[in-house]
C-alpha cells in the first residue's frame, strides 16, 4: 500500500514537473494540427514532437472525454472531471509545441496557409491571422446534423460540447421549476415535464437513460409533485434504436426502456420544431403516414453528424473531393485525396468505419507512428548521403569496404522503416449505457462476438470508461463524482 501511494505520488510529481523542453527549430518542417478531440490528441500523445515544429490550433483548449458527456447533463459527473487541459498534455512533450486557442476559419490549400480566428470574449490587438504549414492534420470533427429542419437550431439542445451538457442541465431544472410555478395549468405542467429526445443512436439512448436515472434516483424524491407528469420520449425515424448493435441488444434496450417507462417512438420522423412542440411524421403499420404534434419542455437533438463549413470549403478547392459528400475522402494512409501533405482524422474524414471516438483515436495514433517513421526515414537518408560522400573520398580499399558495410546496414534500416502498412482499424467493441444500472456491449475480443447486457455489463462499462479516461486526475475525479452522487444524490440547483 505504502509503495503504491509512493509510486502514485511520484508519478503525479513527475507530471507536474516535467523536464525542460527543447525550443522550436526553424530548420524543421511545420506540422499544423487542427483540433483537440480524439483524433488530434491521440496523435499528439504519441508524436515525437522533436522532429517537427508542431503547432496546434483549436477553439477548445482542452480534450473532452465525450463518452461520459451524457452523465454531465444530470450532474452525475461534473464537466471538469472529464476535461483535460491541452497545456497539460503539451507540457509532457520533449520538444515544445505551440498552441493557439482559435478557430480555423479557412484552409487555403494552394497557398498552404490556415486562417485562424480568436473568437474568445477577450480580444487582443490581433485576433485574426494566418498560419503557414508544410504538413497539415485536420481533426476538426463534425457539427450537429439538423437536415435543415426548421426550428431545430433555435429551440433544441445538442449534446456535443461541454456547454451543451450545461445547457441541458439548466434546462431540465428550468422546466421543473416552471412547471411547479403557482397556478400553472395541467396541460402546461404536462408539456413542461415532457422531455423529448430526437435520434435513437447511442447519444440519444444514453442521454434518455441518464435522465430517467436522475428522475428515479433524485428528482422524484426531492420534488414528488412531478412524479406523475415527468415523462421521457425517444423519437427515432428508423424502425428501431441503436442500429449498430445486435438484434438481441436492441430488444434488451427496448424492454429496459419499457420497464423504466421511457416511451420509444420509432418510425417517427421529426419535420418541424417550434418553441413548444415538434411535428413528426409517423409511418403507420399499413404504410400510411400521419402528422402528429408533440408538446415538449426540453428537446434534445441527437441525430448525428454534418460536415463543418471549413471542411466543405476545402473540399471545394480540391477536384479529387468533388464526389465526396459526408466529409474529406482519404486514402488508406489517411492522406486527403488530391491534397499533398494534408491528412484528416476523426469525424471530418470519411473512411469505411463509423464516426466514433475509437476510430478517431486509432487514426491519430496511426498518424503519430507514420510521422515518427517519416522523420526516421529522413534521418537515415541524410546519413546515407553523408556515407556515400565518405565512400567516394575513401583513400584505401579497406576504408571503402567499411563505409560500404555501413551503407548496407542503413539501407536495410531504411527498407524496414519504409515498410509501414496502411491504417487498419481494430474494433474493440461497442458499449452504451441504457439507464437503470444497465449497459449493452458488443465486444469482439479474441474470437467471436460477445453480446451482453445487464448489471455486470454496467460494472464493466464503468470500469472500462474509467480506465479510458485521459489522465489519473480525470479518473480520480470521475470516481469521486460517482461516489458523491451515490451518497448525497445529484445537485438539483439550476
Ligand atoms: P447516430 O447517427 O448514430 O444516430 C442518429 C439517429 O437519428 C439515427 O438513428 C437517425 O435515424 C435518427 N434521425 C435522424 N433524423 C431524424 C429525424 N428527423 N427524426 C427522428 N429521427 C431522426 O448519431 P449519434 O447517436 O449522435 O452518434 C454519432 C456517432 O457517434 C455514431 O457513429 C455513434 O456510433 C457514435 N457514438 C457512440 C457511442 C457509444 O459507443 N457509446 C456514444 C455516442 C456516439
């Protein structure tokens, strides 16, 4: 125990007092990395930064552990527990890395510059400038899809960033307190306490589960008056929720939601959103369609990803991207098709895989390996050039043979480093929390698939997510949040 505490204390000390970093070297190539999400941060983690002048640009100066974001909407987890400052991450690198908190507003491919814009509240003398690059990694993610449906942007909450989760948390309590206001009509109370989630993907399902937990564990105890009217509805256009999971786990999720009295409305496509109700088109069993008006207090919109304008603009500059719709088309080394020395990772890149954190993380790690290898190759090639000069100047045959041996050795090394294969995704499985201390998992370990759901899976889900947290600091904070909520309940203040 004592040894363990000592080791932990030392590793924390080491993290807080890293070694001096080497300064940027203008001789080296400038590698610009856009974004601080799963793709970019996993690249940064494994990249040998001494090989390049690395510059990171993102409007978010932290990494966000998104799998636990739904838990922030109910205050089960405090948002700071799942944020890791990018400065902390960069501080651990051997060579210093520049970070600009800014949004990349335009990438000019021909000129090889990125235009960056500091859109924080406090403005310095310069808040807009350009950043030249030799190499560029784009990991800016995607934005929320609204499909141009009227009213969505104005009236619903999304669930992508920290402030989205905070908005939802406030809105839940707003709805409840307003419903409890003196002389409120029954219909209005019902409307305000109707929590509607649009989109039956993992985001929508996990949020609905967390919200129902909040109601069962805390809300109905603190505010018993809401008991009979608080209700969650999950709306999905397709015939079932969680299409990426197996049939068995879909059934398990649907029956758990039934037990929890969360309504699932499948084959229901939202067409219009106002401040008080949504209008949805329902496909009836006989194929006919009806339009229904559903009043709501809180509306959470979780219908997946759309391409960001900066990406769409770049796609317009590159002829090879003409036929791509959903994002940047990349080759098997994640090079953006038709763009030299530009790579894309995560949700802004189109691969054969779903746009998940797992995929983005592996893509980032792959690029780190690729860039480390490229630097190594450059180094060997330089040495080879030097050696062949030595060879031509060698006086005796013995000298020449010795140099020749060394050349052969280097050439062997070069072949080995150049052998790096293309990106291959290794799927570790899908996991989703569905509420009521239950989770579903499709896990592809070793051989065969394990599909499981239930409390044991939930414990596995908790420990898996805990171990995936970015740092020990995050891990400790998340574990403490869980304990805190168990002991004291969630905080219901607005
Ligand atoms: P998604 O794309 O997986 O699901 C969106 C759902 O919204 C779809 O099922 C779609 O049919 C439905 N939809 C679209 N328009 C609609 C409309 N007008 N009315 C009703 N329904 C409509 O989106 P997501 O859940 O945000 O997930 C995005 C990505 O992130 C996915 O690849 C997902 O696998 C991944 N993800 C994974 C996890 C996890 O593994 N636990 C958690 C969150 C997200």
